[in-house]
């Protein structure tokens, strides 16, 4: 197949994918997102077969297929970003081997930015090629010139006939035009699909020209002297030692805190700021001690750096313990679970920095190792439902510890949607108090109905929610539970709302004159009473 034939094949594949996206993807999508991802992989294999024969691009494409399977089971924004990254790597790796993750991050960034103008550039290039070959008569202008006259003339005559013939006029009146806003939105969506797909079918050659990061690229702009570095490390180690000593005394050993400071406040207040501190320390080590520098060759500097890295690892461990203590007091959430994963990633990065310094590894090794750790965490977060994990932890802790455990936030469980459905059903099965069982049955049924409604629409159906519904229906069936009457509704945690307070308006009491009270003085505007005559009295 010649070059123009390949280009037309890619254009046809792009058009087919746009039509498929217009059919499948809508608001609140489910497994169809993964189906579109598999179709994209198929189109890429059919139009660029060199990808499968490349030793580096093939694993990236297989990873993209695995992420497409994740999108089928439970689509998410994170899963889609990872899938796009894997597919973009598969599209670009045949043109440039893999050197380090930072250079490829820049290439992927340029790949995303250049995708906006890539279809326009290819269309302009194709037009220029046709003009040089003298075949411009087959271009878009020639096609427009051919169809312009019959199109305009046909519209004019149809309008005249519709005005003259009532049957034709009634037929045109029955035509319902689509909503212009919907047409505009779907057109913009189709253009976005074209931009995204075309960049993988025909990636820009400039994308793979990013230079590899050299050994001296990190730390050349910031390289303090040995004396300055020793003084800085001594100062930093002393400050960190004070913070770690306080954590060991009050956090790890369980000693009593000073008056006015609670364990919850001590645990929650510094968890995230300590992680920022550890990150700044890691950046400082990266910039100041590159392998081969005078500072890195100093034995004293190396010892001080290793002590500081150990102190940073203890700091991260203290941050994780603070978060776990706060979870133990108030329960697990998605944010706290994500923070624990982030702390583990920071600790891994610090350990890799120390090993790089001891083993004399290159900057590319450190970047690739950290990128691998970060990708592992992100892929795990896209596969595992963090909301379901948090809900299961809260319910399991409640069943094991009872009132001695953290209070169960049923409002938060309800906000998790289908992620907490199975956990609510499990808690409902073990609830002994009738009032609590009624609240849990209400929350579980609301989530079950919402999930079933979403599953009934084919675009929103997912295998994960299908498994959740099957589990809950095996426990309680499909009939609605018998709930207590709640004429005024329920709160977010299932409590029955009390009736609203009605303000009673008291009517004024009639004024009755007592026998002992003096007669009221006459009104100055009222007429004077006429004296009674003997003849008028009956």
C-alpha cells in the first residue's frame, strides 16, 4: 500500500472510531468506554502494524489492553488517562527508544499539545501534494464546485413546491429538526475524538526529538559548596531530630499530651505538612548531590545525607501513624486512604534516593525507578475501588469493635453511591437494633434502586455494579424492604425527620367588663346618649 493509501486507511479508521464514539459514549458512561478503548487498539494495530513488531511498543500496547479491560469493569478518569498514556507510548516508541521517564513525560506532553493541529497540518500537506501533482481537481474545492449548483437549486425548488403543494408542505412540517445545542455539543465531541485518535495514528515527528536527560541535568543549576552543604545538613538534621523526638515521645510511645492538645488534633494537624517537608528534603538532596560531584564524594556529606534520609523516612512513618490514629478515631475515607498510599510512595522515593547515593546510580535510573513506583500506585488506584475499600473498612471495624470503634458516618457511606452498597447490606444483616436496621435498610434500598436504574441503561452498565447487585439481591432479594413511615422524609443518614414546628396564633380574648369596674369614658367623637323619656321605656 502506497503512502496515500495508508493515509486514507487511517482517515477511514478515524472516521469509524468517531462514529462509534458518537453511538457509544454519552453522559454517565459504563463499560462502553472500555469497548471504545478496545476498538481504538484494534484500529491502531490495523493501520500501524509496526507497533506489534517493536519490542518496546508491544508491551505498551499490551498494557493498554489491560487498562482497557479495567475501563470495561469500572471506567474512571484516572483509568482513561493511564490508558491514553500506554497507547501513546505504543504509538511513539517505534520512532524512539525508551531512555528515561522524564524525557518521555515531555514527549507525551508535546504529543498531547501537537494533537490539536495535527489533522489540519495533514489536510494542508495532502492538499499541497495534490497541487504539485496536478490533481487538485479532486480536492475539496472541486467537490464543492460540483455539488454546489445541484444542492442550492434543489433547495430552492423544494421550497417553492412546498409553498405551492400542501402535501409537500405538510410533509416538511412533520420533520423535527434536532436541538441546535445538542448538534453543537456532539460536533465538538466528534472533533475532540478526531484530535485524540489522529495523534496516535499519525504522531508528529517532532514529538520524539526531545533530548535525553543527561547525568548533569539535575543539580547543575544548584550546586552549593561542600562547606555550605555540610552546615545546611547539620542544621536540617538538628531541626528534624527535634520533630522526630516529639513524635517518638507523644505519638509512638503514647505519652500524655500537654493540656489543650488532643491526640486527634496532634495526629491530623501535621500529617500532610510533614509529607510536604519530606518532599522538599528529597528535592534538596536531588539538586545538591548528584553523582560525581564534589559534595557527593565527601564522606562527611554522604553520612549526613544518609542520616537525613533516615530521619525523613521516620518523618513519613510518623505521618502515616498520625493518619492511622485519625482513622482509628473518625473512620476511613477515600482521601485518607489516598494519603496513606501517597505516603508510601514518598517513602519509596526517599529510599531510592538513598540507594542511588550509596550505589552511584544515574539520574535516569532514579527517575525511571520513581516513575515505575508511581505508575504502580496509580494503576492500583484505577483497578481498586477506593470508595468500596473505605466503606468495607468502616463496616468491618464497626462489626468487630462496636461502640468502642470510631462512629460510623452513614451520610458519608450514602455519598459513596454504589461503592458502599455491599457494605451497607452486610451491616444491615448484622444490625440488631430495629431503629438502626430500618435506617440501614432505607440507605441500602436507595443505593440499590439507583444502581439498578443505572444498570438498566445499556450505556451505563458495568460488570462491577452487576456483581454488586447480584450480591445484594442474593442477600435480600428484589422486593423493597418494609420501612417505617416517614411522612416528612429522612436525613442523609436514614433518620426519620420530625414534623415541622407549627406556630400557633392565639386569637385575642373578648374584653368583658366586670361588675366592679368603672364604666369606660365615652369616646370624644361618639355622640352623646339621648336621655330616656318615660314614654319610650317599655
